[in-house]
C-alpha cells in the first residue's frame, strides 16, 4: 500500500493539458491563437503560473524531440511576454532556466543552432530584468556562469517572439565559442579599475561611431573615408572584445563584471551589424590579432595599438 499523495501530473491541470496539446510534435507549426489562449488561462487563475511552469518543465525535461522543444520555446516566449510578473518570476529561477533550458544545450540533445541561440537569448534577456517586480538574481547568476565558461551570446536583436517572427524561419548569424584561457583570478587595484573603465569608455565611443557609420552609409553609395574608418573600427573592436572575454573569466569584481558584460554585448551587436552589411568582413577565425595589426585612428580609437587594449590589467 502506497503512503502519501502521488505526484500530480503536470499535464493533468487545465493549463497543463492545453500546453501538452499546443506543443505536440505532430503539429506542423505554432498555433499562435492557442498560445494566446494559454496565456489568458495562466493569467485568469491563482495557480495558473505554477501549473504552466510545471507543464513546461515536463515538456522540456529530457526531451529529444526537436519539434516539441521548438514549439515549447515559442510558447514560453509568448507566455513571458504576456503573463507578467507572476509567471516571469518562476521561469527566472535556476530550477527552470538552468536545470531545464540550459541543460538542453548539452550535445546529447543535438539541438539546431537557432534553437540553442534562442535559449541563450532568453537567458541573456531575462538576466537584464523585466518591467515590474521580478527578482532576476538567479538567472543573472546563470548568465554570468555561462559567460565565464566562454559562451558567446547571440546579438540581442536575434530574439524572436510571438507571431511577429516564427523561430522556425530564424537563422541568426552563428558565432563560434571562443577558446578562452584559464588561469588564476585577477584582483584589480583601484588604479587598474580606473584604467579599465577609461578604456571601456573608449570601446563605447568606438561602438557609437561604428553604429553611426553603419546607419548613415547605404550599401552601394558608401563614403570611402567612412568605409576606411569602419574597417579600422571593426578590427579594433574585435580585439577589444577578445580581451573583454578574457577578463570576464578572470576578474573577480562584480561591478566590473557587469560593466564588461554590457560593453561586450554592445560590441557584439555592432560587429554583427557590420558583418550583415559587409558579407566579406573577416570572421573572428580569420582576423589577424597580432601586434602588427593596423593602428586605429587616434581621434576616434585612442593612441594605442588596438592589440594593446586592456593589456596592462593582466600584469
């Protein structure tokens, strides 16, 4: 005779049953109307958010059916956008974002690249916080943990959601993971932190100038001087990003890490923007990062060689 209550089937609740049907692998594509109905059910009841997250966990747990995972990610995205803090506060917990979502990135699941990047985009976006009272401490820890492992997150503008952009048609630019060095942690002095912030300000200026050039120059009628500067900015920003990624896995100061993450994301976005407009732009695998790289223009990029950015901080 069994004692105690048997675990409740997550698909046995009203919203759980809807989620199971809406993410069934035999469906050809997302049923957005059904997804919106699920959001309404979640919002209408006290237990709706909890029941929905339990059902989503079961659907994602050890599931090797790529079609079901894709549908579930689309549903999750819509729920996050439409169900507010009661739902959001549950998906940003480690037992969901790390134990369910990030686990799907394990090679054994062999997820397509666009699905892997969608999961990473969720983590990155949620770590930045929501409008409303949602504690993002746990998902931020997951985000930092992934960054320190060398995971390079996709550009923020590759996020997909709702009927506006079906993830099945998304194919964001893939950036290979950087083989980051391992070593002892780096405790920065006040002077080093000041120097780092100054150089990060230079990186931000480079991003602003590069963004401005990309916006002002229409393909086919580019200003040659702008294009020359853009290429130098591109190479400099590449080297800056490489060094920032190295610092992220060694620096201990939390405030510095937050600043490094933000600048890294800004650099990543503008570099991707350039690569999309310039298919011939060198990839990170081909870029020459030696000290013989061309020096940046002093008025925009600073007077030091691009390859020496942040170099003094490791000594």
